[in-house]
C-alpha cells in the first residue's frame, strides 16, 4: 500500500499520457475500478484541481497521488514486502534548493510495480527532514549517472522551464556495436510509443514503425526527437560516443542508435541480443564481458534555479563500464 500522499512532478517522458493509464502502469496490481474511484472522488488532483480519467498529463504538472491500497494475493511471494535498502548515494552537489546524485545502475528512480523503493523513496526515507523532494528528470533503471532532484517547489518549476526551453545540457557516455564513422552526427528522427502484442511498452522511430503498432488503439503521438552524437573512440567492433540530448524522449538515445544500426552494448530492449548473451556468458571466463547496458549520464549543465549560477555536474564512469573499456584496449 502507498500509505501517504505523494506529490509527483510529471517529467517530459510522461507528457500527453492519460492519467488513468499513468495509474494503471504505476499500480499494476490494483483493480482498475479502484483507480477510477480515486479519480471520481477527487482524491487525485493535478495542480491542485480535480480531473477526470480523460485528462492528459503535461510536463511540469504536479500530480497528487493519494494512498493506494494494493490487494494481497494468495501467492506468498506476491505478499512479501521488501524493506528499503540503505544505500549511501554518491552526492555530486547539494545546497538548500538542489540535490544531485550519481545514480547506480539497476535502481529505478521511483517505486512502482515490482519495485518497493526507488531512488526518490530511498532518499525521502534517509532525509526525512526534507519537506519537499522531487525528481527533476528521470533515468532508466539500467542507466547510471547524474540525477537531479529539487528540494524546493520553486527550484523544480524553474528547472522544468529550463528543460522545456532547451536551456539545459545533458551528455551521456555510450558504447555501441560497430565502427562509428562520423566525428559529429545530428540525428533528428521523430519517435512514437506503442504496445507490443505481448503488452510491453516500446518506442520506435516513427517512419520505421510499420506494422508494429497496427494492432494498437488510435494513432500514436509522433514526438520530435533530436540527439547529437560525437565520436570519442573506435575499436575493431565497438565505438565509444558522447550523446547530447537535445530533446528528452523516453529511450531516445537507445532507439536512435538501434535504428542507425549501432545498438547500445547490453541494451535488453533494442540491442543485439546475441552479443548481449555472449558478453554476459563471458563473465565466467577471461573474455570480453559486460553485465548491463553501457549508458551513463556523464554530465548535466544547468543554471541554478535560484541564483542563476552556471552549474556543471559530472559523474565519473562506473567501474564496470571502465573495466569493459580496459578489456577492449
């Protein structure tokens, strides 16, 4: 059960999502009838106002999530409650308005189905003196690196304004399969979200989606997406790139690279599954190995939301990714 009210700020990858679908995704074990009851009763609010289940969320919306009861099931493993794990996060920057950490790979940024405690819940438990603590943006579970949180509502609003107006700068270090040839390459390929026949959420380049989305309900929204790739180093079968996000769409870097024929090493959704399996198997031997996706949020540049000072926040490459580079060399 979600035992207390949570105020969550909607980030860009949640833009245009219907509010009932947001709750269905977040609370997969909760009956839909209960979700609709929460909406009808006004317990769910957006920017302090009641909304109906047709409402589409917008980046920057402040969503009130009321206590949600998750029914117990007969299966003992499903009834099991997992306690919060005390993690000492690597703090990159902190003052009265902001908190930036180096998020470890394998940890979701917030709790949801199958995840009891994400980064935000863990930090709230550790820092109970904070009256306000919200994610400014998100990272995929397997992505490590710079993650920014706001400790004041005014800071959150200003940082979202900077993100929407393109005033922030986000860089990722990424390893791909193949020999990248261009020193600098702008990739402007619009994306769409869709559901697979197995019910899994995916993202694809709009022009290449084809029949993959033909079974879905309604026409998917086409979202402009722009990534700037810079070549860092090239080996025989792999390339290291710097990826700068010009827009912040879900799985943007992963989908752009896969579409171009340079899948991210270790990507379990859009990558080369044969290669990934071989790299995972090699952990038992002396061969080239990697246990997760090689995608790291290395740098975030912003203006401090209160002082206006320019901040450059950097997270060093984790040991497992650095070891992969060492093996290549």
